[in-house]
């Protein structure tokens, strides 16, 4: 693989991990950060610190960003917009699909090519075989830099729409954070009843381990719009969730999370889906609550 020169802007924990991965593979990396001292250790390891945003952009055709959000991109790159012409910007910052599309338009307006990235890894996993990043934007731009981008993990190209990488990334976070919160709620109820998180762990792990089969069974039915209650029914589910809420209340634990779930189930019942599968709640979730 050829060693490409690149610029990296944004040196939080994720940015630092990525820069180290590139340095470890022999790439020349120019770095810039609003707090310049964050670059000290990286410079000691071989990175080059640019004195300004303009210098950082001028140093390389390929520019990677790891920032809080897209507003940070505007704030930083807006200091030297004329230096964007001819550059490829790969924005690995988290934000929404619509904001990613607007960012791509903004970059194009200044003569830059643009890829959106959604990194599915913690800083500690950067460069690991199981880590990967969603990318979207012009396919030829992705193809031109694919080998370099694979230094930080696998690449999953989602299409030309610059919002798609952000969308797939946010979909993963939707699942991850909701699942994490449900686990924490279960731990709170367990601890209120004298059960430790360690006691709960094997059973929580078993439930989560069963989810791929559950998702695999229902996915083709969801895509076909088949919500028949041949396996389980929404009416059974609403009673089950009601018991979860009662158990939390009896334990003196916050009920907001399971109560929100129960409300969705009740909306499904009110829509006449009592005899359908609980997966029919997909149709309820497609529309905001009244």
C-alpha cells in the first residue's frame, strides 16, 4: 500500500487514536487542533503540527476531520475557506444525515470533494480487524482513498448520498444507547431487590445473545409488511410490559423508560392491532405521537 500524506484536524481521543494508526503505517500526517498542546505527544511520535488551519489544509490533498459535530467543521475550516479548493474532506464527526448533506454542499461550494464517515469503534478499537467505518459520497472519491482509510478499520461504502453514512451510523447508536439504557434500568431494579449486576450478567447476556435469531426471524416479515400474530400477539406484549412497569414501581425505581415503552404498546392496541404481532408497532413508530 502506498503511504499517502494526509492532514488530520481534531485531536480528541478518537482523533489521536486515528493519527497514531496512520503514523504506525508510515503515513506522513500533518495535524491541527484548537488546543495545540493536544498534538504534543503525536508530534513526538512523528506527526507535523501545522501552525494554522490554512497551513493544515495546504499540507495535504486528503484532510480527515474528527470533531464534535459539523458546526465545528464550519467554525474551523471557515477560517480558511479558500484553501479548501482541490482538497478531499473526509468528515468522521458524528452528526445527522441532513446536516451531512448540507456539509457536503458547503464543501463543494468551496471546491472540495467530500465524504461522510461514521466510525463504528471506540478509540481503543481503531485499526482492529473488527472495527469499521461507514462511508458515503462520490464513489470515485471513496475508491481513490479506500486503501488509506482502511488503516483505521474496515470500510463499508453505503452510496453516493453523503447522508447515508451518517444515517447508518445513527441507526447503530439508536440500537446501542436504547439497549444500554434498558440494561441499566434492569440493573437498577435488580439492585433494589438485592441482586448485583454480576448476578444479572449471565441472564442479560443470554437475552442479548438471542436477539440475532429474533431479528433474523422477523426481518423478512417486516420487509413484507407481514404483522400476523402467529407467534405472539401485541395483547400479550402489552400485559408483559405493564408487569415490567409495575415491578420497577414496586422496587422504587424510575419507571419513565418502561412506561414510554408501554405507551407505544398502548398506542398499538388503540390502533386495533391487538391480534397482530408486537412487531406491528413498527407502523406506530413511523408516525409521531399525537
